[in-house]
C-alpha cells in the first residue's frame, strides 16, 4: 500500500493526473458541469497510461461516475421539460416549474459529493476502488 502525500503528487505523474481528474470533478459541482466533462475527457485520454491496477480503478471510478452523473442530470432536465410542457406553459406559470429542478437535481449533487469524497479518501490511503463500475459508493 502506497500512501498519498504531497511529494507523491509532484513526483509521480500518474498520481498527479488522477488527482487532477478528481479535482475537476469536484469543481464541476460548484462551478460548471463542463468541468465534469473535462474530467471525463482527461481521464479517458490518460486511461491507457495507467498500468497500476489501483490507479486504473480510480480512473474507471471517475469515468463511470461522470457517466452516472450525466444520466442523473439528463433525467432531471427531462422531468423539468416534461412538467413545463404538461402544466406550466399552458397555464403561463413559469416560475413554479423552476423550483421542480431542486428536487430531482439535489439527489445527484449529494450522490456525486459522497462518491467524490470516498474516491479521494481511497486515493489518499493508496487503495484501489473495489467496484469502480458500481453506481454505489465502495465500502
């Protein structure tokens, strides 16, 4: 088991790239969804370089997390669009539909933060992600 420290970040390029992907995912929650897309592309491009199995598991964890989060957001936007078309456009009530976004979008936000925190803690301890393709957090 290799512990992750500041020297590891600067001396090991594989740790640096996987840590940068985690950082982009974290910023994607607070700044813009486009940084999550950037993290996905960065990890996808650098995935063949990761020969170490525990670093490769973190790359897969990030890739699948980005895909799941995109699916959650698309479902939330679909719910909003359907509700707007069914109820609010015909009645001229546009503001109420905006509040409906809070409920479907809150679950992916909390899910993403918890998934991110678990993954970065595994990376700091030098552990592999047990089931990186699972939408649930590893135990």
